């Protein structure tokens, strides 16, 4: 028997509740690889899946947790054997499939990535989906020509999970980083991660009044979307790129096409869920080499399975700083 956070739905009221329950290996869904989970994390989507569902969960009872790292216990796939350290993000695990808020998980071999050398299971989950996505965003900006020395790179939602990792990686690579935050009390934290400038959320959150403003940013990792992304597009330098990662501030994009037409600005979409294996591997290897582990440790907020219902509600309210690492054992 082992422990898992199980979310159940009351069919009459439609209300969901999550609690730690015991289950057996036979309760786990089908998959080629059974993993003894060490750590999982809390992402925005986890907040939805622990709580109201957000249309992501297909069936109840449900075990959330969109990412995990652990050790292979049993494998029917030749790519993995007992004892291998693995990490999983995406593929709708924790949404359509049972996820990592459990001491054991059973998944498809295709969804796993071997843990790169230089990372242990805890540091891999300190990075988690948010950190992997931040790295995919940085790689996309680089693939579109961003180099240190081009000018300041803006990170929106900087004190969140994606923003914290993006800030640390960009600063480590030698970029000048400006972090947008709505929480002024996180300024020291962001400076420690490497941000040289803090931009107040209200400074940049207003609806676009002029389609083009001064050319300010050489690149942007945007975790916020909405009015902020629309505004940022008009502040990009000629030919610069914005990697659109998230929608913490809204899914609408109240922008004009003028920055694309007159400044050759690029809007790059970043998806971590269906990201092809080779690029995932490249991103994890880049994390091992380009994310300073001491900075990563500063982002970590430790938690256990029993903390998850509260943390799920917190992340939906934008109250989580950095990365929550859940020790499921
Ligand atoms: P967090 O909640 O940790 O961070 C989001 C941050 O955005 C907050 O910390 C806050 O930063 C800022 N924020 C929150 N609400 C608002 C608002 N109303 N207006 C402006 N800023 C706001 O989440 P994650 O970092 O884990 O994820 C960020 C986004 O990226 C989410 O939308 C998530 O769904 C998405 N995502 C997308 C992925 C993909 O594959 N494309 C993968 C992973 C995440 P501060 O306090 O500093 O202002």
C-alpha cells in the first residue's frame, strides 16, 4: 500500500475535495513503467486539478500532479530498467492521466526522460514543468537570435515558477534581466536570482494606448499574457522576440499587429506538454548546465502531500513564490 492525494467529486453538488488516501499497485492505471516517486511540484494547472478541475480532469477519482521525478521500479519497455532515475512533465499526466501526487505512478515509457547528470530527483522537481518551460522559452529566444549584449530581457510574472527560473537562467547566461512583479516584497529575491531591474506590474499592465512605444526589450519571457503581453509587444526592440508561455494575467491578447509589421517583432509560442522528446532532452541538459543550483535552492518551498489542497488554492491566487517541491514520501 502507498499514499496518494486523491481528488473526489460529489456528483450532486459538483464539488471536488482532495485528501491523502492509501491505495495499492493494482489501483494504478495501465502503463509500461512503474515509478517510485520521490518528488512532485505545484504548478498553476495543478491548482486547477486539485481544486475545481478547470476542464482539465476527465474522470474522478483523480490523482493530480503534472510532473514528478523518481526511480523506475518495474519496466516493460527496454529503454528503462529498475533503478533508473527519471523525470516526467507534460503529456497531460496529472490531468487526463493519474499524476505525481502519489508514492507510485504508472505511465507510458514515451513520456519519461532519463534524469540528466548533474540533477537529482529533488533538483529536477525544483525545476519542474515551470522550469523546463522557462528553459524552452530561453532556447526559443536564442534560436531567434537573442544573445547577451543585445539589451535587457524582460521576464513577466517574475516571482512565479516560470519567471524565477527564466530570471536565473538568463542572468547566468549573461543577459541583463528586468523582472516584472506585482509583489514589491519579492524585489530582493529577484535581485538574488540575477534581475538587475524590477518593473512594477502596474507600470506595464495598462491596456495598449499606442501600438508602438520606445524600443526597450531585446527579448521577453512572458508568463502573464493578456494586457501585459499586448503592451510588451509594442516595447520590443526591432526584430526581437517574445516567448509566450502563460496566461496568469489572462488569455485575451488586446494588441495590434503594428509591432509585427513595423518592427518585425516575433511572438513565439511555447508548449511544454507535447514538446518532442529530443527538444525535452536538450532542455533538461541545458538546465543541468545553465541553471545555477544555488539559485535554484533559493526558489524552493518544501511541502508534503497533506499541504497540497492549500497550496493548490494559493497558486490559483498568485500567492506562491518560486517553486514548491513536494516530498511525496
Ligand atoms: P505561478 O503562479 O508560479 O506564476 C505566475 C506569476 O504571474 C505570479 O507569481 C505573478 O508573478 C504573476 N501574476 C499572477 N497573476 C497575475 C495577474 N493577474 N496579472 C499579472 N501578473 C500576474 O505560475 P507558473 O510560473 O507555474 O506558470 C506561469 C504561467 O505559465 C501560467 O499561466 C501557467 O499556466 C503557464 N504555463 C505554461 C506552460 C506551457 O507549456 N506553455 C507550462 C507551465 C506553465 P508576480 O507575483 O511576480 O507578479
